[in-house]
C-alpha cells in the first residue's frame, strides 16, 4: 500500500447501509482500491481550517442604499454573505426540512429509478476518478417551472409540491432583490436595465436543489461536496445547524458558522464576469460529518443557455460568451481534465500557459 494511505485504518469502519442510502460506501472503496492500484491518487487532504467565522450579515429591511453598499462590500471581499429580514418564514423552512427528510428516506431504487421530481435525483460523483472528486451526498436538482407541473411525480409525498413551490417563490424574491441591488451598485443607476437584472432568468432557467449529506464513516478523507465555484449568477442557500460549509478566504479554508435566522448568498461565476471581477465567485466545499446527516436547500439564479452574460461596462477582461457556451466548456473540461477551469477560459488575454 502506498505511504499516502498509511493514515487510513487497516479495517474499514462498519457501515450499515439502509435501503434508503445511495451506494456511496461502494464508490468510496472502489476509488480507494483504484488509488492503491494507480499508486498515488491520494484521498483529499484534511486542510487546516483557520477558524469558524460568521459571514457578513445584511438586514434586507434596512435602508436601501446602505444595504446595497454592505452587500457590495461583502460580495467583493468575501463572495459570500448572510441576509436576515429576508421574508422567508422559519416555519416554512422547517416544513421544507421535514419534507426533505421524508423524501430522502425513500428507498434508493425509488429515488434513482422511480422518476420522482422529473427524474432529477443524483448522488455521489459519477465522473469521480479519485477520492478527491467524490461527494458524499445526494440531491434532487429541480427546474422551478416543473415544480408545479402536472407531469412532475411526487409519489406519495403529496404535500411536498406545495412546500417546494413556496420555498422556490420565496428564495426567488430574495435572489432578485439581492441581484438587482448589487447590479445597481455597479452601474450607478436605478432603471429598467437594473430592475430586470439578470436578463434571461425565469422559472424555466432557475433551479431548486434539495441536498442531503449522509453521516460518513470515512469523514476524515471525504468531501460532502467537492471544492467548486457556482456556474450561475447568484446562489441562495438555507442550511441547517449541523454546519460543514467552508469557503476559501485568503488562501485558507474558513468554516461558516450556521445562523438560524439567516440565508446565505454567494456570488456565482457569471456575476463575477458581469462585474468585471469586482464581485468574487469563491471556491467553497462541504466537509463530511461522521455522526450527523445534514440538509440544505439551494436556489440557483441562472439565465437561459442562449443568454449573453454581458458586462457592467467596458473594458471587460472577458470576451463575449453565452451561458450555454460557459456550461459546455465546463462540462468539456471536467470530462477532459477531471476538474472545472471556468472563467479563465473566457479571458480576452489568457495568462501565458493558461487556458486557450
């Protein structure tokens, strides 16, 4: 066995999979064996965490200009912030968590092959070539328009549709409020262009993702969600109090302290490009937890594939591109290299030796 695995236990932890659990342990062990065979694809290192921090907190009920200024500062310095006064009731979010728990308790075969929520179920990382690429999680990634669609199958979970629709509507309002405020801050005016920002986003292009991170017996060596940036304009996240979200700040991983009354907002790649790099799309991850499962709900503000991403003003460091071009390039890079390259592919003047 290579030296890189010398810290792993010789006897693997016992893991009693129920019928509801996706076969994550099988994926882990298969990747572990592949790494041993390839003599050196190491498991993800246990990166030192600087400390647990509370992200900047902005009250959306505050004075409009001051609120926008605070969000712009946080978007530039952190790429992440929390919002309170967001109008999404704690009772609704708790109801969503209960519905999620019921949904994910269904048998794996039902989730994976039963066509639930338009067949939007996913688990682990199908393209994982090593433990560095494995996410110990499962999710339903649902287009907003399909939530209320008559063809969307909820099985026996009759109350899930209404709760999901309420959460999607509420998070959509938060995302639009934040996006418009951040756009106005850069273009310096409040007009129709700013009020409709970002163009091309509606219920057919945006998504609600229901996440579950099962307790993981290999937590020291496993990501709940691998490090990444979001390929959208903006993400709004409701997480439970288990914790596990970490973001990159000053070349160190910082653990985000959960706050029960707040939603988390983070800047996506498209907003960074539109802002000419003023706002930052920051790498983040979820660490696996050995003892507790974790639930979260994420809302992704995405445009149509043919929508130009645009810019808040020239000169922009990026060439013109559509969201569809961006998505296709990300998928090609992942297939070819095992990782996302993202925005550097679209620079007008790539660094020497960088993406073409």
